[in-house]
């Protein structure tokens, strides 16, 4: 029995170390997963803020205000507006 005891004890020690190493690795990966999920939530929040900011910056009234104030643009009179309609049936290359 003593011949079998030493190899079994060594195998038991190796298996125990493997279990400890595997558990440690699993815990490290779980902590990393939680960190990545938290980072993903933060990115989602930032994405929402950026979408809100973009919608604020692209509001029609804000663009019109900047066009009038900084660029000195104005809406033309109706007599200066011409509407040109293209024929849907005629290809663009064949139009005069």
C-alpha cells in the first residue's frame, strides 16, 4: 500500500493545485467581465448623451438662428424662389 500512497498523494496535490488555479482564473475572468459590463453601461450612457446633444445642435430653430445671426442669411421672398421638377420617366443623362 505504501508504494501506491506516494504517487496518489502527488496526484492529489497536482489536482488540488489545478483546482485552485482554475478557480483563481475564473475569479479573475469574472472580475474582468464585471468591469467590461460596467464600461459598456458607461458607454451606453455616453451614447445617449451624445444623441441628445446631436439632436439639440441640429434643431431647425438653432440652425436658422445661427444662419441669420452669424452668417447673415435670410429666407428669400417667394418671388425669388423657383421650383424645378425633373421628369421621373426620363433618365438624368437624357435631360436637356
